[in-house]
């Protein structure tokens, strides 16, 4: 077991208080949007061995011991997942993550074109897909996946704005995935995207509908809120095509590659395939590539994928995502007289553990112990075998199924 030092990302949509406050720290000067725990080349954690060493380098030096034979055979010498804390104080971009085949070909194309890896306009930072799971620590608001076409048509039809009426007609004429595709591309493609005035008209119509008792207050409030944050952005109206999601603390949602989504607010834990590939179409000051995003979108209407946990030895909830790259477990040991009692942790192979609350002591089969207090984390190589934990608090763990 090796303690980690992790880096933060200071994106504009982040919070100065959420992640620092979780760890009992004072508000930060700049917004803290994400805390990264992993070995992705963009921001690898540092392993506190004899001297600090990048976690990706430590794993590569002896990948069989670090990852285990099975994980190494499936994923090579790289850690397959990335664990994060995410704190959204304002909405994130309207985005999609690519499927793995497109990630590989897109990375090769940008390399061949000489686009630097750190260029702001580069789409593909690595060759990997990026399915992800988010676990809510506070109430977490999001948009994820497409609504049923007929429901989206109803939302647009009830708005007194020309663009809304037009989009309702598109969806009523084709109440299928093709109709969703037509409406979505009309809103976003450079040749057809509406101007800012048309977006403001839809937002004003939503506000007017709210004032008289909207039948869809949540959808209308989201449009009004997004237009305040990103005035005139077509992504504002696109929100009416998407499913609204509220995760309560302890809830989890899976977002597959190709799934269009936007996180709106809240604090959560994310685990994903080890990738930084994000394709954006709006609601952001960052690089937008509508053509590439549209190339990767899955247009089939479906409800958000909520993941129900399985309970392991009474103390641990395990969230099994429908991918091979990662799974997430959350262990909670209450303040009690039995705080010295050890509990087995699920999972094998390479693990990253993070203490979110209290103080937890990890133990290996050879008797090695490591105590983590709130905010502290560790990498557990496959060679350490099974883990136990004791103490009181909450611990999250990412590992490979």
C-alpha cells in the first residue's frame, strides 16, 4: 500500500468550498472542480515511496506486481481506470465521450496532423473510451440521454416561440431516434444552428410558462437557468431533448460512451475508464467540436442508467458498472464500540482507496497496516492481495472487475 498525492483541476464551473470543505479545509482561492486519483498521463498521482514518483511510472516499472496477471493481460501496463471527486457549482458542458474505436482513430488522426497533446483544440488526449459512473455525495443534478421523442415534442409544442414550434414539428413527424437526431443536429450543426435571439425566445417562453403554472416546471427551470449561465447557446434548448436526473446522496448513475450528458450541480465521486477524451457541443468556454460530437452520439431514447448497489459483508456497497474497466465500492463503518473490528473489502488487483470521512485503517494478509484520515488516499497493488478495514468513517475504492 502506497500513499498518494493527488492533483486538482481548477475549471471555471468548480466550487471554492465543496471539495475543500469535504476535507475540512478553508475555501480555496480558485474553484476546485476535480480531484484526480490515478495514473492518467495528463495528471498522474504521485506515489509516496522512498521518493515521490509518478503513479504511471511506478506501475510501468513492475506492471505484473502492480496490476496483477489478469488485468495486465487485458489492459497492458496501464491502470485501466481514473477515480475523481467532482464539484460542480455551475453547469458543465454538453458533452459526449467517444467509443474506443473512434478514440483510437481520432488520436491517430490528430497525431498525424501534428496537433500537440496539450493543444486546447485537441479532441483526443488518449486512445481510450470514457464510460463513467458518478456516485452522489450531495444532491446531484444532471441531464443524461434522450427523452422519448413524443415527450420532447410535447415540451416544445407548449412553448410560444417559433423555434420550439419548429422542433416540435420535427419530432412529431418522426417520433423515433431519427427524429431526435434531426432535432439535435438542427440545434447544433453550424449550418442550421439557431441564432442567439431564437434561443432567448425559447428561454423567455419557458419563463412565461413557469409564471402561469408550467406542466413541466423542471424542464422550464433548467432552460432558464442554462440561458442565464450561457446566454444564447443552442445547448440551452437542447436540454429539452434530454432526461433530467436527480441523484440523492448514495445514488449512482452510469454514463456509457456515446451518451450525451451535462452535469448541472453537486458533489460526487466519479470513476471512469482512464481517459480525458471529452467532445463538447456547447455550454462551455472550452473547445467545441460539434461535428466530432455528432459523430459519436447514441440517439436511442432511454432512461438514465441508475446502478443499484450490492452489499458486501454488511458494510460495503458495490456498484458494478456494465464495463470491464472499473467498479466502485463504498464502505461505511459507523462510530461504535466495534470500531476495532476488521471488515473484509471486496476487490482484487490494482485498487485506489480514498477516505471521505473519519479515520480508516487498511490491512493486508501479511499484517501491513495503513491508516487514512479524511482526504487521504492510497494505491494498493495487486501483489498486496485482499484487504481488510477497521475504524469509523467512509472509504471509497476503485478497482477492476
